[in-house]
């Protein structure tokens, strides 16, 4: 491949920019991960030796993340919330995909825009809006008939609803993109052979959508797990990991155990992302 001499400086500058961009992205992650193994009470230089205490030590002052009950409790709540949000988002996202790809109805474009809007609304606004709506509704019912609708107070349910409100948009778009590529003549052939709608859906359509369903579920899980802005306004006593880490940072300051948690999450997220890529890869490509 011949490269014009006049374009060589531009190409070199472009490559330099790409390298600098990825260094800019990776440097904070590398620093956070490195200090998780520093044998020091503070996540800062100088380097005092390699240690795994911030992961596995069971005594103060170097209490490891796997022995820190509060962090483990936050990890548990994050896993529960993310799992529920992922399942709900994939189910509703699949319904949305069939609705907007297969069906024609009045105001279709308008409702499609309504579905996409939560994705571009700042998480802070979503959190405040959902909290205000739920609190006003709960207060109105309690003042009117004396019922205490505790599930509308800050807690896991509101966190799930808040995250679900915009994560469903992501899963809908991912699944719809896969559904648009589906050859409907395969379904028509199955119908001609006597298969019912449910059987065609279970044996032809959903297996074709499986890579998108798994990929959308992983993305939904990761987005929910790391969400902070929306969750901050809706959380109750069952604080997920992001809120627990924020509270620890505010009250105690930065400690290497938070770096250990960050490293753990980076590795877990990378593995899930890799699984998502492998699942959605076209078998014909290699």
C-alpha cells in the first residue's frame, strides 16, 4: 500500500494521537490497580513492596476487601440489583424490539423517540424525578387513606426502577439491531410446515437473537453495577457498592482497599465484556 508523502505527517500525527488517547484512558486504571498491591496504608508513592493484604488480610489496619463486611454487603446488593435490572431490561427490551421492528401502529416514531429519551437524560435528573414522583405519591396516599407505601420510599425497588428506566433503552437498541437482520422467510417456512407461533419463536427466532440477548444482558448488568448518579438519589439502607465506596471515600478518605475493589471490578468487567464479544462474534468469521 502506497502512502502519499504529503499525508505521511498527518498519518504519524494521527497514530500519535491514538496512542496518547489510549494512554490517557489506561493510566488512571493502571494507577488504581497498582496501588491495590502496595504495602502501604495510603494509595500513593513511594512503593513499599508487593502485598495481597488489601484483598485477603483479616485484621486492621490492613483489612482486606474480602473481610470487610460493609464492602461485601455493598457488593451483594449491587449484584442483586444488577441481576434484576438485567433480567427486566432484556425481557422488556426484547418486547420493544419486536414492537418497533415488526409492528406498524400510529405515532410509532413518536413512541420510539420516547423510548430513547431516557438514555440522553442525565442520571441525576432521572434520580431526582423518580424520587420526587414516588415520594409525592406515597405521601398523598398516606395522607388520604393512611396507607404507608414503604416500597415507594428510597430503597432497592426505587433503585431498580431508576436504573431500569434508561438501561432498557440500551437493551432495546441492541436487540432491535439484531432482529432487523433476521430473515423472516425462515419463520414463514416454519409456519407453512405447521409450526405454531410459540414454537417458531422458541426454536427459530429466539435462538437467532440469543447472542444479542446475552450481550444486552451483560451490558445491562455492567451499567447497572457501576451506576452512581441515579442510584445516589434513590438508595435506602441497602447501599450498593458504588454508594458504599463513595461514603467510605467521604468519611475516611482514599485507602488502598478501595483500589483493591476497583481492581476487582476492572477484572470482572473485562471478563464480562470479553464474554459479550465472544458470544456476539459471527461464527463464520473465524
